[in-house]
């Protein structure tokens, strides 16, 4: 269980009695508060200096007691069904149940359901938190870093197996074949995602784009993979047990890439090395991002509709995109931050290149969590 002293302070400063989270257990905040997994929304109440209280359906009670360090209560014990008999409206009954349990004003996140908040305001004052829990989640413990690094190892294995598939395919003209069937983006995406499932990880919307598709940063990719063309793979699974994510991108080519792609690759690789060298506590994500923007501009690749069209990186944890960011608005970095470093250059008529590593900010510099070679020609 994590420590929540910052959240306790935020509760007290807002003159609230408790912080209330209502969300599915697989949402980042609820997972962080409780360590519980599932899909149906649950109620978690965090009072200052107390363990969180998790309110669950009767069918989840034994599992919740076994899997969390929270105090656990069923909805029946919390009075929900008795209130429902009077209220008839499940949402209003839920609001009254929460208010009865807390016995005071509430602090909730900005993503708290509006309808439920309105019903709660019939009983208590509801204050919106400025993002305390998200801020706490930005600084990872050793256990969290280990969990992320474990997923990263699985990601790398799936990537290397995908590369082997491309390498062993038969080239017929400009297309690759596995037996009599074309090797497509869809096939390789399924292979990567199935591979990750066998390792206890789940990936969705894995990017396997090829040729000019790579000029669109988040194009999933479709159709045959091509000889002499860039193939961009962006893989970002989460561990089905811990919930933690990893994130990695590589651009490869079987055959002879164009001179333009080779040049883009060299620049992106140098930009990634620059960003990694700058990553340390006390520097802002804005400074690192802007340094990479300047590097690309000096090399003749100004930002805009093409070129470097996104931020340099983002936090990774129980969400694939969370704080802190390496972006125009990125704030101070601190030990325990886990971020991506993912420069890219994209052109509609040429294609694109992205290289993405994961790194953790340490007490002095940073440490790469990615252990996967960067090699354009495979």
C-alpha cells in the first residue's frame, strides 16, 4: 500500500472529511488507491490518517479482502440497499450511502461523475481536487519501477520476435510473404499482441505502420509490409496483474531504405541521445523538449504540420499517458519519474521515424529501463 500523506493534506486543506473516488478498479487512481482490479465502478473513501475504505458488491468481498490492504465493506453493510428501498433511484441511493459513510464534506477528482456529484450536493459540499493523486502517482516507488521494467522486458521480447518474422518472410517484388499469404500490418500486430498475452501482458492499438503510413505518428497501419520501406512499431502493453504499462517504439527496414529515411533516422537517434543526456532531477520537461525542437530546427526540420509534431515524452505508470511530461508545458522532474523519450520526424511524401525509450529519473541523472538495440536495417 502506498502512503498518502499529500492526499491527507489536501483533504484537510479543503475542509473535507474524506477524498472519494468512484471509478472502475482498473482506472489509474482507483488502482493506485486500492491495488484492486476489475471493471465495475466501486466506491473508495480515503480519510486522513486512515487506510482507504473500499465498498464492493457482496460477490467481490472475499476477493477484495484477499487482494487489498484497504478496509473492505459490502454495499449492503454500507446501507445501500436500505437507502435504495426509500430512494428508488440507484444513483441517488449511492450518493446518500457515500454521504452517510463520510459524515462530512467531500474532496473528489476533476474526473468524478458529474451526475453523482450533483446528487451528493443534496447532502454535503463537494470540493474539486487540483490533481493531488495524479501528482503523487508521478513519483514511482522501487516496486513500481520494477513492475514497469518487467513489462518492458516482455515488450522487447515481442518486438524481437516480430523482427524475426519480418526477417524470415519471403520477398516477392515489393511485398513480404509468409508461405502463400502476404505479411501484413494486421498479421504482425496480432502476433505482437498474442505474444504479449502469453507473457501476462495485454496490448491494444499496437502500431505497425509501413511506408508513407509512418508519416502519420499514430497510424495503426494496414496492408502488406514492404521491402525497402520503413516499418514503425509502437508497443505499449500493461501487465494484467499489476496494471503497470511500458512503452517502446522502433523503426526498422528490411532491404535498403531511402537516403531520406536514413537521414531522418540518424537525426532522430541523435535527438533521443540529447534528450536522454539532459534527463535529470531539477530540470523541466519543457527545457528538454525545447532543446530537441532547437536541435531539429538547426538541422533543417522546423516543427509544424510536418517534422517533429508531438511532445518529446510523457509519464508512464498505471496509465500509458500520465505526468510528468517532456513538452512545452512540462514541469520540474524529480527522482522516481518514469518518462518516455520519443523524438520523431514525419513527412507525408517520405514517411517517418520514431525511436522511443523508457527512463527513470534517479537522484543524480537517469537510468534507461529500455534494453533494446536501435537498428534501422534488419
